[in-house]
C-alpha cells in the first residue's frame, strides 16, 4: 500500500512544513483543516481560501476534526496520521475554556473513537504535544546539586516582583528538562495537551498502532501567524519591531526558553512517522540551546536593523513559568534525530519570509488589555 499521510492542522504553521517534509519523502499527503479565522484571517489566501504557501500537490479537505463524519472520510486510504490541529494560545485558553477543551480534548476523543470503531488503514500516529505540560522546567539547588520539583511561584512572591524560584532563600538553577519530569500543567491549554497526549498513547496502544507524542518546545519560522498575538513570541516581537514598537517582555526578560526552528520540528515528525519502531512513547523536540527572552528580542532587532530595545514590563502573565528548555537526548538515541538550524540562521529564515509577506498587524496592546481585564496579567 502506498504511504499516505493525513495531517490535521496541515494548513497551519507547523503542519504546512510537515506537508513539505512528507511530500519530499514521497508520501501522498492529505490535509484536514478548518482554516480557523484566528490563525488565517490575515494570511495570504488563494482563490479557494487556502494559504498560498501550501504545496498544491497535497489533497486539501476543509473541515473540522470535531466532525466525525469528516474525519472518517478524510482517513480513506491513509496509512499515517499526524494530528496537529489545535487551539494554541496559552493565555487565551484561560478565558476560552470551553472552546479550548472542546477543540483540543473532545476532538481527540472524536478522532480516537473513529479509529477504534470504524474500519481504517492507519499504521502509525504522531501527535503534537507541548513543553507546556511540564509546567516549570527542571531545576537543581546550586548548594547541593539536588534536583528540585519547582511549584508555581506563589502570588505574593510575584507581586513582590521576585521572579526566580526560591527554596529556603536560595534561587534554583534551571537545567534541561527530560521527559521523566513530573507533569505540572498550569494552564487550560497545557492540561488539554497532556490529556490529548495520554488519550492518543493509551488508545494507540490498545489498537496496536505505534503512537508517538512529540513535546514541542517554542517553534518559530516561516508561516507563523504574525498577527495572532496569542501565539509565537518570535512572530509577536517581529510584528512589534516592524511597526517600530519595542517588543513587550514580561517579568525581567531573563526567563529561559528553547526556540526550535519549524523545519526541525517538521523533520522530527517526519522521522518518527517514517520509522519502523514499534513504540508508544513521548519525546522532547527542542533546539538543545536555551536562550533568554531578552536575547531573542535582541537578535530579532539586530537582524531587522532596528535600534529598539525591548520594553521590560515587570509584570507577570498568569500561567507562565519561569524557565523551561528541553533535554533532547531521548529522541536522538531512539531515532538519531538532532535539530540542524541554529538560532541565527533560523531567525534569518523567519525574517526573510516576513519581508515577503504582507505587513503584520500589531495586536499586542489589544491582547495585553484583554489579559489585564481577565486578571491574567498581574
Ligand atoms: N507553535 C509552537 O510553538 C507549538 C509548541 C508546542 C506545541 N505545538 C502544537 O503543535 C500543533 C500545531 O501548532 P501550530 O503552531 O502550527 O498552530 P497553527 O495555529 O498555526 O495551526 C493549527 C492549525 O489547525 C487548524 N485547526 C484548529 N482547530 C481545528 C479543528 N477543530 N479542525 C480542523 N483544523 C483545525 C487551524 O486552522 C490551523 O491551520 C498544535 O497542536 C500545537 O498545540 C505548537
């Protein structure tokens, strides 16, 4: 049987790069996407309403994964399933709780019920999970080198603008987070992502369909929805800088994150899907090189030729963690996969794409006001 992949959310940022990666590997590719307006409203669309960046060789199905009839039809002849469709704003998930849970968890239930009850030809599944399910990253106490499970920082500490995680007066040191770390999701989005990961792994195992969940760190690169202020810090910063506004940085900007280029993320999916490994497991997909939010703002300003420093808000977004970056040894050991793009060339790719697209609308102020109204920014 020919290899045929169905990519849910295939019109989106990561999904569209996966479309390219799977076509390059000789797969037939189908996309199931509802072209959510929040993601696609400001993008360049073709006459049929699909993003112009999508490769025309892919079969395109406009539909909702919550619609079991549509999903069942889309599965016809499919051997590989990549599930990426989701609502992806961490902050927004704390106010639009029903929508997020429906789209990210009920949708998984609908898909899995179709897979378990209807005839199909799916041999392998990969789903997009997220680093957000860890909550805080892994830490050690500098004085003892012991690992510490860090809790969400107490409100009183944050109100005092004390950002680092403290134990007995000692600031903890962040270290790479492995897949073994206790899951401590602290947003609705993260709870949804954990649930959908576990649902796919448990039903995938029951059906004996090898299933992998990739815990993606912060993806960036071309085709990111530049005007959607709820996602993608790199895109948000670029949109601010192009509008000659300083990037707005929460806390003190020294929080460490893990930015992984979207083509590396797509290659990680392609690698696990194209493998013969019989496994039901989770893997981090990160860059292996942590960077602070201030550093990101600095790199972007430099590459865009703007002499604009970030505006450090000294405010805290509810649900945000202090530091988290990935230990990426497990996927390397299992699949011989390593990311290839460094930050500089990765950001250049993003900026080159931005300069070819229509100027982004900067909605950061609107978004900050909405989060402040919802008491989600302190
Ligand atoms: N971008 C990141 O940094 C990041 C990090 C961790 C995890 N992830 C996960 O990766 C996946 C892809 O994220 P992305 O950044 O490409 O997001 P995106 O918003 O660009 O793409 C998601 C796509 O899914 C579609 N979609 C949403 N709901 C749908 C539904 N009910 N039915 C059909 N299509 C629907 C949207 O129209 C969009 O095209 C998501 O599951 C996300 O949770 C992303």
